[in-house]
C-alpha cells in the first residue's frame, strides 16, 4: 500500500480510531483521518467528497449504500452509543434519572451546549420539541457547529453539556453524570463502509477487518461505547 487510507469518521468513534491507528501504522502508512459530526460528513459526501472508508450512523451508511456511494453489502456495525449529560468537574450533579427530572433540569439550568450537526444534537433538538420546551432551552443554549460540547463546559461557558458519551469522554476535566433516561433516549448504531470507488479497496477491506477485530468490548467501553 503506497498511500495512506483516507478515512472520514463521526466524532463518536474518534477515541477508538485514535487508539487503533498507531497499531495499524506499525506495518502500514498511518491513515489520514478526518473527524466531524455525522451531518457534516454526510453533507460532504453528498457534495462529492470521496475516500476509502467512512464511519457514520447506520442509517446514513444504509442511505449511501442505496445511492451507490458505498459498496453494497459492506456495512459493518462497530458500536452502540448513548447520549450523555455532563457538568464541570466537581459541580453539583442535577437529577436526570427520569424524563420528568431531565425536563426539569433542562428548564432549571442557566446554560447548556449541544451540537448542531452531530447525531446527538439532531436527536436532542427533536427531543426538546417533543418535551415542549424547545423555546426555553434554545434561548439559553449554545449550539456548536462542530467539535466537543465538553470544551465549552471546561471553559466555564455553559453549565451543562449534551453529546454522545464517547465524545464527552474525550474532554478531560468534566464529569459525565449519566445518559438520557431510557424512556426518552436513543441508542445509536455507528457503522463503517467502504466507498464504491475507494482508491485502495483491498487495503480498505484489510483495515475494516482490523477495525472490527480491534474495536472489542473492552476498548469500546473504555471509550464510552458499547459493543453491537
């Protein structure tokens, strides 16, 4: 393999890929990896961007397979992900144990952050609509276009951060207080696929096998994810 593999990945899998890429690079060129929210990567692909491998939500992968962008039959489910809630390190932990408690916490918090283009942010935006508090929450929310909401929390810009647990875990110095209540939360599946026109299809298949094997239960849980 003469060239590094080109990999686009959702931020939720950044911790896993950051852990595995150096192992791959011991015998292969280090992969060229781009991390962005799911919606941003999906839009980039829709606009014509291509590479060797993409990691997105399972729904997004299936959509691109149907459109012929990804190779058919090559979706590989990697991890399950929960949306989490975090506060600054040492801060009082509000109650998010039930839908009613979570709703009350969102109304009581002075400020919060969620992602505009991430899978968690898209879900959360719909959730506060369903809870009937979108106007109140968005009036005090910082909605970031990309990146980690925990960074705003760490800098003291907001009191509450909402994002995938795996993404919150990438930011040191914050406390993850839990996940959304099961009754109103959503477990998301993140999957990988090879582009139909991948420049290095054989190497891409080899990396995919390496990724599926390397992303075992121990590593996934260490990065805030669950095995499929």
